[in-house]
C-alpha cells in the first residue's frame, strides 16, 4: 500500500493547468481541489455530513492547535483524527510552521526548533521538526506537512504596523535585514525538511501518511529557485508553495506562483498554501497548482460576508432588511435552495436578522453557502481544464477577472467599506 498516488487525467491546451485525482488510504479527491480549513478538528459551525454535501472531499486541520488542545496522545487513543472528528475522508495536517510566523512576537526560534508559550495554560511548548512529525503521526492524517520556517515575504518596512511587528519579531532590530532573513529561512527549511523526512522514514508510517515538503523564498525569484531545487531534491509524494498570502498583493502572489509551480515535479501534487480568493485560485490553477486551502469561506461566513460569482454580499447592510432574494439565485447550497419536500430559500432579510440578533444559524448558513461557492468554482475550473473553456469560466464567474479581488459588491448591492483584501490565512 502507498500513502498517496496522483494521476493526471486532463491537461489544458493553452496553459499549465491540469486536472487529476489524488488517492489516499481514506479515499480519493479530484484536483484542482479546495480544502476547507478545520483548524481544531472541525470546520467551524458545520457538521461533517453538511461539509461533505458542499462537495468537499478533503479537509485541513492544524498541528499547532491540536497539540495545545486536546493533545495528540488523546486523539491517538481515540483512533486518530478521522474517528475523533467523525470525518471519513482524506485529511491534511499543517505542520505549525505558519503559526511560528503569526505568533512571531511570542516565540523563540532557533536552528533546533521553536519554543513558545501555550495560549491555553501558559506553559512552554517546544516544537521541533521531529516533534511536529510525531504529532502528525499521532493525529493520523493522510497528508502531513514538513515543519518549515515561514519568513515574511516582503520587506517589513513596507507593511502596516501589525505585520511589521510580526515580521521583525525574530530580528535584532525593528527593521530586519530582509534578504538575510529570507536566506536564513530557506536554509533552515531545507535542514528541517531533512530531519522531518528522516523521522518519517523511521516511523514505519510512510506507507500510510504522505509527507509534503514546502518551498519558501519570499518574492525573490532566485531564492524561490534555490529553495525549490533543494526541497525537491528530497523525494517526497508531494510539494507545497509556502510563504504567500502573508502580506503581498495579488499581482505579487501570481508572479511567485507562476515562477514556482513549474519548478515542482510534474508527477506530484502541487499544493499552494493559504490562498483562497477566486482570482488567485484561477491564476494558480493556470500555473499548474493542484491543491488549495483557505479560511476565507468560513471566516467571512461568520462575519455575514457571502461570496457570489460577482463579488461579496455584505448581509448586515441595511439595504437587505426587506430583501427577499436568496444570497445568490441558482446556487444549490442549503441557504439559497432551502431544504425539505417544498424547499424555500433563506432570504437576505432573514439572514441579516439572524446576524443582528446574534443567532447561530446565520453564520452556519452563510458558511455553508461560501463553502459550496468555492466547490462550485472548482467544479467549473476542472471543466474548463478538460474543455479549455477559460473564456466561458470568466463569463460564468466575473469575480475571477484580473481586475477583481473578490471583495467588491455585486451591482445590485449598496456600497460598503471594503475590508483588507489580503486577509491573513492563519486559521486561528
């Protein structure tokens, strides 16, 4: 038995996009695939049954958070994460490397690993490459990620105060030597990957869990090439592009992905970590990426922001107080299509009421809608690959236009204050 197999089933004739199928011990999923984020062993507010009904076939959970609570040994004693969270399909676990970045001012990083204070009880936790792999072994995910050093992708001096603080946390001064930090992270990521691969090979679990390596390098093309060459020199079932969506604009993300994806092995899955806006997904697919994850569907859903083919609908806006339309006509999610023998949609007016009344059903319904939105987009992307129907995809999904970031109001909704388009992909 092999931990993972990957088959390419179709290729675009006009770009590097490919459709395929990943097989794991807990089932298969079609690629390109969007993985909902279940950070702590649950996609917030969504039953596993309902998550599967959105079209999701693989989910992501986070090593860092599950290490803190409830702990990997407790999960192992209960049959692993699949049994614990009652999800029968494939699971991917992130290694915790991103949390090193996002919690940069509360942890200490060395060549050996990272020490940080638990947000649960204040105790000191040490996370090394070996410890990260051990925790993921205990969790039992189908795909596990190498522990990496995720640096800020852009010079901290160009960031806002919060991102600058995170980016400079491990430097001697407030304005770090960014080039030196990128080189340090590249070298450390390769050394840590070697340690992860060695630990995994000695575990006896390599035929049940597939280890992916992660390419870093920031926005610098030479550093990306350096990282890709050395990471891919270690033979693994798959590889990921890390260190994007941590401060860059959409054009910068596209340049990094277009450069890096072709450097990864053609016959292995290529996973772009933490990127989720519709335009970015399409650009990454066209560059040759196969797997994606992001918290945007559920994070926005919990904040009354619904994704549609033409942009987001801010459901708390007063203009929707008496709007009897569904979020998006023609959508087949539970919020838009209803349920039962005589289904009726949940109206924008009702959803707005739920959020203003702080009722749980509002975030649940909009999260389900958003999750289905992204699965519908991926279905159409896979069809576009098979048929080379990119122009038809753009017509069906105006939000993927290069001029859009997926955060503009549709024409039939009132203007609103736009949120930061480059929202953090940290699944906290």
